[in-house]
C-alpha cells in the first residue's frame, strides 16, 4: 500500500482486521467508505515503510515524503549528494523509494567511516579476576567473597570495539535489514557492514539507544551516527501515556526531521559568521522563576557578554506546518520576552514570509516569519540557510 505524505484521501480494499490495525497506528487517518470492504486513508506527517498488524491483519505500508527523496536524504544526514555517493558523481536519476535510498545513504556513510578500521574506545568493566587489574571494589569483595583472597572483584577500563558509536552503527544496519523494501545489493552491503562490526553488541530493541558524545576521535563517525540515530529513532514511537511502541519498519516523523535539520544547519551558520555557540532544544530557560514552565526553543544562539559569560543573541523555532498559526506567535513572543530579545524568528516549510510588530512596555517585539523551500537542491538550500543566518544576525543586538 503506497501513500504520500499529506497527499489527500484515497480508497483501499481491506479486511476489517487490516482496517482496525491501521486505525490503531499513528501514521494514517482512517475513515469509512461507502463501498463495502473498502476504507478511506490519508497519510499524516510520517514517511517511510513498515508492516502494520500481525497475521491476517498485516498491511505493508509505504508513505513517500512530499519533498523529493534526494532532498529528504539531505535533511536526514545533513550532507551533500557527493558524500552520499561516496565521492563519486551524483546519480542524476531521482529516487522514488525512500527506504532503499536511506539504506544506500547509510551504508555508504558507514563504509566510508570504517575504511580506517573500527573505532576503539574504553569501557568500564566490572569483573572477578584472579589478579588485581584496575581498581579493587572493596565493598563488593567483602559482600560477595568474605574472607576469600581470590578471585578479586575489580573495575578496569577495557579497550574494546564494543562502544556506543559502534553499537549504534550495528543497530541501524540490523534495523534496515528488517525493513520491507530494502533488497538486493543493499542487503548484501548491510550484512557486510554487520560482519565488519564483529564483537559489538547491538542495542536491545525497545530500550533507549546508546548515548555518545562528539569529539575529535569519533569525527569520522559523525555523519553515519546522525543517520543511525534517526533510523533507530524511527523504529518506535511514544504514546501519550509514555509507553513506547515498537515499529516493524522505519518511519520518520517529518516535523522532527525538519526541526533537527534547521536547528543544526542554521546554528552552524550563525557560529561560522558571528562566533559564539548554539544549543538545540535548549531547555535551560523557564517562563517563571523559580524554574517553572520550561521553555523549549529549537535553537538558541549565544554570544560572549561584555561583562563576561554569555548572552542570548537569537532564538529560532522551526515549524513544519501548512500556513501560519497564531499559537506560534504567542509561543515566540513568550521566548522573546523571557530571553530579553526584541526579535524572534519562526522558520516555516511553506507559506509567505512576513513580520509582526508587537507593542510591549518600553518598545516592541518583532516576530519574523521566514519560509524555507525544502524542494531546493542541497547547495541552494544551504545558500538559503546562510542567507537566513545573515538576516538573523542583522537584527539589533539586545
């Protein structure tokens, strides 16, 4: 079953069990049809491929993004087409199937990262050893082996390939091997990638993926790890009651992809031009003291303060929506008032740019509504991001 993101309603002939399975998932809206044995379906803002339901109720669902697949790959990996093609000439043929394209991009990026060998790191290990190795855990020794000299309960740092970075790469490869629609040479490449990571324990399904930190030692892993996190994150979703639901496939929620891309790409552009630092999903600010009602803007840019420390220089929120909404203005106004800014920036994926002037005590707050066309080629999209950074920096400093 193939649908397109927000592509309108279409009719499908399905069994009652299949209709019920689709009605219980988050990816489509289901409505009855006038024809018996048929139903009407509309895809929401999820894209990808998954098997919905079990047994006779199973449905293979594929949802294509409204942007071109190659454009989406740019958003997912925040990279350019040459990199996705492993340094060779870019394929001029547009790709129509999302998951095979994601699998191709991921395997290319991972293979390039592993050319220099599998990354090694230190992992803290607790073990019982016949000789002292690392640090003796005196409490564990007294509790588990009172009066016995051997073995010794010790903690030591083990130099190993079984580190979070490699666990994420392996987990994403194994997840893609289970996704419907990834076949042929891509499956062979994914199997080879998994074999190359021998000795690495994959993440346990249903548990949070391993956490890692960017540093110079794992710099060659950054791009495949960004894709791996999205692939593993697209293998489940959370219900309103906090329960996690495992997905038999990989589905990306487009507004999350858009927010992650914009905040990182624009944050890097701002720091290149003006210095300072940026934070994505910055939860360090609150609407009211003491620490009540946390604010969560997608991007906050900081510059050095004249008196030392740092000051907030700009706040940006990404909106993957059709048209403008008043609630977005209220939200951005709260950010600006609380952060002491005269300008706030909302970046939409569709619509027309404009500016709203809001009178406040002692002046006004200007709420800028920008538009970023995601169907631009990657190099033009990057140019648009650079121009947007210049616009943000041109606003008067607080």
